[in-house]
């Protein structure tokens, strides 16, 4: 594991690291704290990501989720993280009225919640280090931000424009809040991979991307997936009903729809 200390005086220095795991790249940016303590916590966070991959990967025959799907294990015999994630997924399914689901073709597949949960957990582990004032963990484009990089400068995240490659649809700012996360679901990069839980087939929708903003990446990752499957009209109405949640929806016709409070998070 290689990491770098950002240039600048000690008060502004940060530890940065990129780790390939869970089929994507996780990027870490940690500001403040004693560098040795931060690196030690970073090692724990990275190890936790690899453990999550070993437990939850549906591509590994020996993962606990794969063994659970084959009936070789019960949830009670799995690692405690498995029960935790499945309980969170059940709550996401309840809140979304079934539009978010971990049940595909008769087996359990928690892929839709694991990445956000793992990135959020890693960020909180790093934020707990004495002296750390800001943490950003980017897991394949979905970001958990805690604190701030500098006292007068908030974390900011650019949202890729799915219609104009290389452009930005918006810039989200964490100004004024202690924690913020941003997650996007769409077809621009991976094609039609988001499932409609009612049919078990790729969702037929007028959307090309949904970006959801809220305190916890575990949830906004789920909400982006669910809202995409719902379509723009139902998805926007549902997202408006969720507390501390804002969203940007882009249709295949290049129409942009936003929740009422999103403007406060732009910048």
C-alpha cells in the first residue's frame, strides 16, 4: 500500500491513497492528524475494504455471500458484517417500497449497498483519528465527506454530465455541514445494469442518471439506485419525501430535474 503526504505546511498536509478493490478504485484524502496515526488507520480502512470484498463479492465462489446463496451457510454462521449489511438492505427496501432490493433471481445479492456502506465505514474510521479535521473517501465515483479539508474551505465534488462526456452537470459543496455524501446511478458508464425488482430485468426508465446527496453514503447509494428504477416523475417525488436528501435527475431527453433544496448544496 503506497500513500503520499500532500505538499504544504504541517497544518495543511494531507495523506492521500488510492486502492484497487471491490472491482473499482477507492481514493482517500485525509487532512490533519499525526501522519503516522493516519497511515495506521488508513491501513485498517484498506484492510476492511478487502475484507468486505472477500465477504460480499458475488464473483468469488468462496465469499460468504456466495456460500449463503448456495445454502452452505446461514446468516447466523456468517461474519457479523453480513448480518449488518443485510439488515441495512432490508431497511432500504422498506423505505423505497421495494424499489431497492437485494434479491435477484432467487438469491441474495447485496452488491447495491456494499460499496457505499464500505466507503462510509472507512471514512468514519479515519475521521476518528485524533486531530483529523477532514476525510474524503471516493469509492468508484460515490463519495463520503466528513469535516473539511481546511477551516475556510469545504469539500466539493463534481458530478459528471452523462450527456456530455468530460463535462460537469453540477458541483456539490459540503459547506456548512459536518458530513455529506454524493452517489450517482445511471447508464452512462456501465450500460443498463440497474434492475427493476418487479421484473428482474434491467429497468426501463426515462432517466440516464440520478445523483443523490445526503449525510450517509450507505443510504444515498441505495436511494440513487431505487430512484433510477422508478423513473423521473416517481423518483423525484419519492426523493423529495426523504429527510436530509437532495437529488439531481437527468433524463434521456437532457431534461434536468432537481429536488427543492438542491440549490443550497451547489457550489
